[in-house]
């Protein structure tokens, strides 16, 4: 009798688990849900890590081993990310691509540098310690302004531009990483970085560029991997944050994102016009890259003077990622309608037209 009951219970349990597995776990379109969030592959894992750290601050240390490494290994994962990102850059770009990409890259970096120099004189390295602007720092502003959301830019140019406009992003990829942010902070007269830290910040990207251009097969192998690494380093970054200040960071992040779109949108719009465009490429580049949220942590690791600003800056930049990802498509669509331009297609641009091995969400 007992054996019969046990067998029946076992069959019921197996049936229930099977139904749960087949009906729930397999059928949930997790990636599609995350992709609906602007910058979702960066923002969602980052917030998940922050929630776990806020509720259970010692979770990583408690489990240790590989789980602990996942909670604390953001810099290691980012190093691999930048090698893969560098491999996607094709240095054999010519003519229009160099002119368009170079002008947008130069103007974006120059805009961030001017703002960083002005703020550096006022704020220094430390964040604002009180009032509505608590947590705002030169580090947060420069990191948000410095780097363009490449996936967003290429998607918009795929709809409203030409293949060579999409390919221009291969030049702007040089913005990736903390190197230019470190240079900008140095130009602002703030705590300088030793030359080893500056070189170390760009070496993984340069190594990726080297091996990716020496061997197209290596580029094809490495370039898609950068997108896979984004949620992992985002989770590790979030696992070092406390959500007790998220509300303030969210409000400030909203203002920071609006400022990025308004200020860089203006300068990049005219840069695009002066290079023969109609302003759409410039507006499409007026965003904050998803991986820019990783820059404050890397900068603080290179120079402890920025440690007090690190966590608040990461949250602010992450908020700016979301805000700019929402605003920029609206602004581009509005200007395209003013010009009488209809979207080309909602399909992604083929890889051979972008000049890159793959379109990478950043």
C-alpha cells in the first residue's frame, strides 16, 4: 500500500514538475522582455544585482567560489568585453565613413571635455554631498556624455539613413571604455592618472583591434561575444550598489539624460550638417552607451580619489542610458518627419553594410 502511494506521489510530482517546466520555464520569452526595456541588457541585470546586494549585502561572500566571483568580477569581465569590442573595429574605413564617423566622434568628445573642464573647476573629484543634486559629480557627467549607444545609432540609421551612415559608427567605437574619460578628467585639472593606468585602460581595446584586423575569422569569432558579456558585467556592477539612493539618482539621471540629448544633440546635429548630412546621424548619436555605466567603477579602481563618486555615478549614468534610449528615437523620428523622410525598413542592416562583424548592443 505504502509503495503504491509512494509511486503515485512520485508520478504526480514528476507530472507537475514536467508541466511547470514545459509550460512556464520554457515558454517565458525572457530576452524579449528584457529587450523591451531601453538598454535592458545593461539596466535589468544591474538593477537585479543592486536589489540582491541591498536585501542581502553579503550574498557573494556567503556563497563564494564561482558565485562570489560573479558578484565581484566586473573588471575582469569588462577586460574581456573590450577585447571583443575592439575586434569589431575595422580600421580599413575610408572616405565618407572616416569623415562622418570622425566628425561625430570628435565633436562628442570635445563637448564632454568642455563640460568636464567647467564642472571640474566647480565640483572637483567629489560628488555633491547634499540637496537635490546629491551624488552628482564630474565623473558621472563626463561618463554619460562621452560614449554613444552604438546599437541605437545603427538601428536608427538603418531606418532613416544610408548603409555608410551606419558604418560610420565603426569610428565612434573608439569612445568605448574609460580611457577618454580619464583623459577628460585630467584635462579638467582633477586628480591625474599615472600613465600605466591610462595605457592599461585602452590596451584591451587596442589588442582586440589588432587581432580583429589581422584575421577576419578572429573578428567574426570575437565580435558577437561582446553583446553576451554585457548582462554579466552589469550584474556584477549592480552587486556593488545600494538602492537606498535610487530615487534621487533616478530624478538626477532623468535630468542628466535630457541634458545629454539636448547638448550633444545640438553640437552633433551641426557637425553632421557641416559634413554633408541632414542632422539625423548627429541626433542619433546624442545618447549614452549602456557600457558607459561601467566607466565610473573602472576610473575609481585606477584612482581612489574618485571612489566616493563611483556608486552614485554608476546609477546616474545607468539612468541616463534609459532616458536617452527613449528620447533619441523620438527626436530622430520627429526630425525625419520634418524632412519628409520615411523609415527605410525595420529590418536590421546586414553585417557587410555596417563594416563590422556584428551589430553590438551597447
